């Protein structure tokens, strides 16, 4: 390992030649110093860069000038990549989070890995910090091809226990010191609280294993869990946030029914510096690559696995989309939603849940008649996903497509619900749709008022 004092000693056109395929760690662990030098050095050209949600001060990496030299392969889009991705200046790499390591090793084969680290510990091992996801596989790919592993050691990066790499696996190391990106969460409003109460009252009990992401609804679910007095929760998740830290600090999480006594995640993000300091050498959490955390087989093994995610929209058949607004207008990425929805269903006592507000912040219904033409779905109508809005919860198991439609329509806000129900009632395509109106409430649907 060579420790360099100037980033130019590692990031240059001699090390990164035309034809190079790079993989960079992302989320809060995006190596900002390395990536900004990559954007700055105009002699580096005709290269590819794979990334998963790059955060931090890296805007120039997605400038028009940089995109002419660097082919961005975006696995999960973020605030800086969204515009170039939808203008054809970058490309969307369709991939489940669970499949990233396999595709990296077998198909994409990067010869250069850029990453953030912390450490070393007494054994000469460095932590991948707040993000492992597919980074370990990229390190392995670079080593297999005789390529380079270039790391920046950020003084503010926590040493997250679990997956590590030895100093002998790093070719270049540069020391940096800057704040890690934060992810502020808005306080849950009354709508989010209603969703949180529904999810918790109906589906979460002592001994469940949890996965959920970031936002108002997970915060509301967390508060409802604590209020309900649920005990012995386990955590097996791709993303670990402050809501989960709150459950650990409150003593709700014991991981009693997991095969390990710590919570497992692949990506960590906090709302403030205290959250990152809490992660440092904290044995209550450990990191694993995303082919472990998001493996459907591993998820299915968890005790009463409850996966709670959100979506952009759902149609009356039960098709769910979460990565795009329309067919080729990509907003984020497939991520691990499908992995957890399907794995949790296979878990004994487990459930896959999509929890979302019935309308967007602009008042547009997320419950629609048919999904947009050409949209990428993270769950199809045949996936037995439980849907929850502030109006109620719908379980599609055992129901036909007409019963699906009626139950899902009841998840919409009242005006939209009436329009959708009329469309179903007048439809000639559904088999005896009027039969589905006989139940009040309809089959599979539990209104919010029913939980008391």
C-alpha cells in the first residue's frame, strides 16, 4: 500500500487509462476527494464509472464536460445524476441490489475500485465505513485483473464492524477530513403517523425482524413500535438509519431470534454527526455485502421478516413501481425492494409491505387505474404484497383480479376512490366485478378506523 499526500498521485491518466472500468462506493461513503479529482483531470477519458447513489459535494462529476469523458453507469440515481441520466448523458444500469456483486464479478469486471475507508484496526484491517453494498466485489474484481484499489481514509468516517479489507488489498491511500453526507428526515406528519399505526398494529409483533428505509413512514413505524411496547425485535436490512438506532437505544432490538446478536446492514446513513459517531466500533451493528443482506434466501431465513418499503405508485392490478415516474424518466433505482418483498413473503410469519401516502405532495394520487406504459415494476400483480396508505391496509392473498382492484381502490383518497370504483363497476373486462362490491369493507381491505 502506498500512502500519497496528493490525490493526483493516485487519480491520473497513467493509473486510469482509456477503457478502464471503475466502481466507486456510494451513499454517505462516496470518496469525494477521489471523485472530484476524476472530474477535474481532463486527461482521464473514455472510461466507465459504476455507482450506487452518490452523495456529497460531487456535482462536477456529472457536469456536461465530465459526462463526455466518463460513461456513468448508474445503478441507483441520486440528486446529481438524475438530470444527466434523463438527458442521455448517463445510462441506467438495471439491477437488483442483491445481484450487484455477481454482475460486478462476472460481467462488468471493473479493474479499478474507488472507496472510502476508516482504520486500520490492530490487525491491519480497514472498514468499508458506511457502505459495503457491492464494493467488496469490486475490490475482488480489480485484484483479479491486476487493477488498482484506491482508497481515501476520511478522519470522520466511522469504523463499522463486520466486512473489512486488509491493508495489503489497497494500492493507494490518501488521508482526508470532511463531513459525511447527512440525511435529514422530516418529522412524521399525521398522515405518516396513521400509516405507522396501521403497519404496527396489524403486522408487527414481538420477535419480528425488520427492514425498512428512510423517511417519515419508517419514523412513524418506529414510534408506534415503541408506543405499543413491542419487544425482541431483530434487524436485517440493506439500509440502516437513525430510526433503527432509536429502536436499539430504547432496548427494543435484541436480535433474540437472529442467528447473530447484532443487527446487519449493507448501507448506513445518519441524520447528524452523532449518528455516525454512534456507529464507530459499535458491536450492536455490523456491515455485510448486499448479496448477503439482500439475498432472498437469507431474508427468507429470518424470523417473522417484516419488510416495509415505499413506492411511487400502484395500479388496480397490484403492479408497483418505485424507480421511475414514467417509462424512461428514472428517479432512483430498483434497489433492494424486490429482494425484500419476495424474501419476506417466504419467511415464516413474514410479510412484504408497501407503505405510502395515498397522494403526492402535489396532490396527485399514487393509486391509479393502470401503471404507465413501459414502466419498470418492482413488484408485479402476482406478488402478494400488502399495501398500506392512511386509508387502510390491503392484503391481496387469495383474491382474484377484480377483488384486487376493488380493495386497492379503497386505498385511495375518497374522490379518487369513487372514480376508480366507478371505473371497476362499469368495466366489461373484470369477471363479475359487481360481486366484489358486496363486502363492506371489501375482501382483503382493513380500513384505518378498524384498528381503533
